[in-house]
C-alpha cells in the first residue's frame, strides 16, 4: 500500500460546533461540519469512490490539518477573510469549476445567486447543475457555498444546515462574534 492511500483526519471545535478536516499528502480533501464519528459512513463511501483502498488515520498534527484548522479559527475570530491552505479537489470537472468559481469570485461578506455562478461559468442554462455542485462542496466555509443564495434572496439549502448558513452570512456582513 503506498502512503498516498492514507487519509488523515481531525475534529476541532468552532463557534458553530465541531468541524472535521480530512487531508492526504497533497492537501486538504474535505472540511465538514460535524464530528468525524458522525461523518464516518459518508467518509467511507466518499473514500471508496475516490481512493478505492485507503485508511483513515487520526492525525491532528498533520501539516495540512494544522494549517486548515488555524486558518478556520482565524476566520471565526474575524481576522481572516480568505484562505491559503492547499485544497486537494476530488470531483467532476464541472464540480471543480463551480467550487473554483466560489473560491475566487464570491468574496467574504458578499452573496451570489446560483444564476450568477452559472453566468460566471458561461453556462447560463446550468443553474440546476450549479446547485448540485454547490450542494456537494467538500470544503465547508473555505469554499464559500454558504454565500450562494436563491435569486429571490432566499437562503435555500445548505449542507451544514440553514441555521449555520444564516449565522455565517450574518457574521460576514457584520463581523459580529459567532455564537453557537
């Protein structure tokens, strides 16, 4: 078994509850709200899809995990508005395009509609597909799917839960202290 089939993880606390970071040697692979025990079934099927073999190893000291957690804590403290940690993206070309667009074109404190994202991708017809890709975003908070809202201004779904989406948007708008 080569060392690339190791996936390292750690769960840490944020003002919005637990978050789990998954990384391999190339970078951070996933960031999810929730405790790793609760995420385990989802991680197992995700892992099978992308790595076939692969072992989940608890490693809070892994460099990518340490960096991701530090940057997220700074974000939650209101001292960081953009992230530098290396993301290792597993998804279809289209999904990765959507995630990249969110990362680079939807700044802190702003929102975009699904339609805006589709237009930014030069695929105005792809609103539903954009919605699907946004919904599968593996990088909670860092790839800001919480900033994507319905064209009517409604918050619409969020994998982390609508209450979290609302708190994140509110926090970014007012830079207030996040309460769990």
